[in-house]
């Protein structure tokens, strides 16, 4: 059992060299070899082929073992990319008032809303904002953004700028 464990610890370069040497030994032209080597090759050719198969598989196992974590990392990054695009799409499809509320919450201008609760309820149902556990001083709930919304806005400044434009529009309408 220790011999097998030591064989598996052999580096990829040594396994590649053994595989190359064994394939050359098996398929080298007979016209370039002496009679004694040809007889020796015919006698132990099957064993040399087995050595080739084992060493070549060990040679391939090293790059494959390195590729598996890379592929997992790639899949994770791809899922994160798709999720971020989905989050951006959700935030981009909000109407003007909802974008205004999200911007105010992101910039922490206000966390208490007593006007037009329909938008607040809609944002809560879309899982964009949530109520905090405390009441404000006027008896209304305080609201905060979900963490995925904060991360999306933090990572996508263009989306944040589009929300800022909505705030400027709302200020123009209110002012």
C-alpha cells in the first residue's frame, strides 16, 4: 500500500517522461533497433504498455486536479455575474418614485416614510427594502435596503447615477 501511495506522489514531469520513454520503446522502428532489443521488447512489451498507461494517467491527473478548482471558481464567478445582472435588471425596472425611495435609503437621507405607503409596500414585496425592528419617533416603521441591493448599488455606479437622476427629478417636482 505504501508503494502505491509513493507512486501517486510522483511528479507530473517524471510521469510524463516515463510515458514518453515507454511509448518510444514500444513504437520505435525495428530497423533502427538491434536484435536483442527487439527480442526484449517482444518479451516485456505488455508490461511496458501497462507502465505507459499508468504513467500517462498519472501525468494527466495533475493538470486535471489543478483544473477542477479553476472550473469551480469559474462557475462561482459566472453565477455571481448572472445574479448581479438579475439584480441590476430588477432595480432598473423600478418606477421613478421607487427609484427615488431606494436612492434615499442608500444615501441614508431618510429611513422613515409616511407618504404614499403603496410604493413602500411594493418595494417590501419585491424584497428590495425591509422594515427594521424599531419604530421611528412618529410611530412609523423605519426601512432599510436589503443587503443585495446595497451590494448591487455599491458595485454598479451607473445604476446609482440613474437613481440620482430620479432624485434630482423628484426634487425638481417637489421644489
